[in-house]
């Protein structure tokens, strides 16, 4: 498993690469993982040295591909995989990848061409490689369903929950604007905003004070597994305010707990959520529309329970039992490569 596995460090978000590495290992695969180095440059050096050292003992390199500055790492890792005649699986990540591919088409084609298989967690990213002459297989992101207690929200209270890092691409200030609008109708509405600070936490706290919401908002910081379950179980509506996204695991986790989800319609989110069925979608940055959607969940008979049950069913497609079978099938197809080389 090759990529930015920085969630191994305390206080950092666990990545899908780390989750898959652990699940594969617990399922009997012999798994090596690199790199948890926080610095991109240290990570590149670690990956280059480690992949070369493993070249005779590894069959498949599964490379987590995010685009952006990390595409340099992914370029080097795919090149090493080809050079050492290992099977290369390029696992696409990140809602901004279609724009990145369009900006660097030649670089994109060169890196994608080294993969024996391309995997995407959504049809949104799978479609992104088609203009460059490639096909991707869709295998959903995975969560441990047993770790997320499910509760149907029959009579939801205005307890809102937001959980991402405090960074501009996740638009945390929108959640405060939504709360302010909801409180005009429901003065008892509250909001929990959990996540790692990536430069905006002080600004968001100041906004809460300025909007007169300080007593209605709580900032518990980075949420580990137990804290995430506790906060999710105590809430009744989940807000996803992102400007950019693909197949957000935070949304899948919220749906697994039975939280009705209200999300911006960005990137691959509409490929994950069916509006009105497994969640409610609103335009990017439209806090008025998101507040109206929250009030609809609170007031419309049966809506919260329907979104809660259907959201859980959506999340169940990300269970390890279902996802592992799809990975096993892919590895079986790649067996001629890692058993006999490329010829």
C-alpha cells in the first residue's frame, strides 16, 4: 500500500489506504504500507527507497493517487512499479482530480498508462479517466459498519453535526451560516463542529462569536473513533458543506449511524447520494438552501426516518464483506502479471 498514510500519526485523519491495509492484513494478505511521513518530501524518499527494497517480496503495488502536488510521488511510485515488474493498481482519490487531469493531460496519460488496473471509489472519478483513453473499475470506499451504531431518526431534534478539517475546501463557515438561519425558526438548534485545524479554526470560532452563536456551537477538536461515534449518536442531522469532494467517507459514516445527511452538490457527491432518497443536496455555498433542507428534515413527517434508513442501506454497500469480494476478484485478474511478470 503506497501513498500518504499520514493518519498513522496522532491527531491526523485515517486515510482509506490505511484502513484497507489493515483490513487486508486482518484478512490474511501479507501487507506492507508506506509512508506515514508527514512531509511530502520525506514521504517521497521513504516510498522510493522502500519500494526498491521490497521489489522481490511484493506482488502488487496499490498506489493511492490524489493528484495535485502528490502526483509527483504517484509518478515516481508507478515508475518504480513498472521498472521492478510488479502489478500496479492506481487507486484514484480526491474530488479535484478531474480538474487536475484536464490541466496536465500529458502527465496524466503517462502515469495512468503504467497501471495494470485503475480503481475509483465512485463513478465520478471513473468517468474522469475516460477522456484520456482509460477505464476504471468502481470499488466503493470501505468502513467498518460494526463501529457505527445505527439509530433511526424518527423525531429529529435540531442537533446538527459537522465533521471535516477546518480548511477552506470544506467551507466550515457555511455550517455556521446554516445554524444562524435555522435558529431563526428553531432557537434551540445547536451545532457540533469536529475536526483537525488546518488553519481556519480561529476564524470559525470568531465567526461564531460575531454571529451570536458561541453558546450554540461546540468545537470538540479532532475526533477519534470513539468520539466520532459519541458525537454522531448524539446528533440528528449531518451537514457536509464542502466545495470539492469525491466520495466522502465522513458522509458514509454519518449515514451508517442513521444521520440524515444534507450536503452540497459538488464533485462525486451526487453519485453517492440520491437527492430526497438517501440524503438532501443543495447548491455549493448556498446556506439558505441548506438551512431550508434542515428545517424540512425537522418538520416533514417521515422524511428523517426515510433518509435515515435509506442512508444506512447506502452505507452498507461500503461494508468490508461486500468490498473485499470486489478486491479479491481484481487481484485474481492480476495474477498473470504478478505471477509471471509482464513478459
